[in-house]
């Protein structure tokens, strides 16, 4: 039974990685027409609207647990709202290379918090697998964006804080799911709170709940919102069925999807040798992680 649940968790984690990677690729299209902050104020409410519309058909009939509801709402303040805003701020100050590289540390934080909060100590093979995945993802990021770019000062704390928060929310969400095992409730409540946060920030910054944007930009970020919303829901569903130390590193393999999607859209690969090396490291890390966990 445990192995079956872990197998489902693996499948859900990989599906989450797929939608995270697809959403990231499509974000690049949307940013051609819309500023990042405006994009967040479009994508996150779009995800929320989708969840609200399907809630009557999906939400479980059992009574809500107040403690779990509070946990999911607290997570919503941090993710995706605050994490998105920190990432955008870091990207503006440091560029995508450093921001992406530091953001890839999220699984390390997730495993550390899982050990402290949930008592999920990983096995030796899992630790080696996690290290290989982190190395592979870093190589893929370098191959896609290059290593150039200046970085210094306290601005480094922006992407580090975003990575730490992404790592923190996973064991915290799992705590909530132990009290109310409904991934859909978790994502619905979290996104409702996140929507209030991003729209409030947009109002403070621009004077409008959602700043003006061309229709094409709105469309791209609406699609991004659907992809990211599905990714988060699938990640929560995976966490409901498997340990954080297994789910988090697998979700972090989403750069594999961005590389494949970029190759399909562009018709060619740049820095092919680095990409192959990154893919090999990442896939080897996944194999070690699964061998140690299943």
C-alpha cells in the first residue's frame, strides 16, 4: 500500500514539474507584452477563478478542519504571492541567472524543513540523488542563460528568501493535509489569499487592481495562470501521498521541461553539451532518489 501511494506521488510530482516548466516557458512569451508585476496580477487571479468555478464539483463533502484552513490560508500569504513578488524583485536587481540559480535551492530548504517539522530524515541514497538533481538543474540553468551577470549586496537575499519560502510551504502544507486531506481545498484557500495579496500590491504600486495590459499579454498570463495553478494542485496532491523528501526534488526537475519546450519552440538547442550534461545529472539524481525512497 505504501509503495503504491509513493508511486502515485511520483507520478503526480512529475506532472507538477511538467506544468511548472510549461508555465515558465510561456511566461517568457507573456513578458514580451506585460511587465512581471502585472503578469502576476493576471496569472494568480486566473488560477483562483478556475478553482472557484470547479470547486462545487470537486471539493469534498466532509467538514473543513479549522486548523488546516488556517494553515492553508497562511501558506497563501507566502505562496505563490510573496514568492512571486520576491522572485520578480530579485530578477530585476540581479538578473535571471543568479535569481534562477539561487531559486533552485528550494528542494534543499524543503528537505531541511521536512526533517525539522515532520521528522522525515532522508536516506543516504536520497541525499546523493538530491545533490545530483540540484547540480543538474544548475547546469541546465547555466546552459540556458549563461553565467554572466553582476551580483552583490543584500539583493542576494531576495531569491534566497523566495527559495526558502518555497521550501518551507511544502512541509507546512503537508501538516495541513494531515488534518484535512484535501489538496483541492489547500490550493483553493491558498490561491484565494494569494489573489488578495497580489491585487493589493498592484493597487498600491499602480493605483489599479490590475494595471492596463494588451490583450495578448493578458491571454498569455491567463494561460500561465492555468499551468501554474495545475502545477501547484498536483504538487499538493503528491504531498498528500508521499514524503516531502521525495516530492520536492522531483518537482524541481521542471527545467527539463523548459529545455524541451524551448527546443520545440526554437527548433534548435544552444549549449547542447552543457544541456546534455545537465540532463544526465538530473536523470541520474532522479534514479538515485527513487531507488532510495521506493
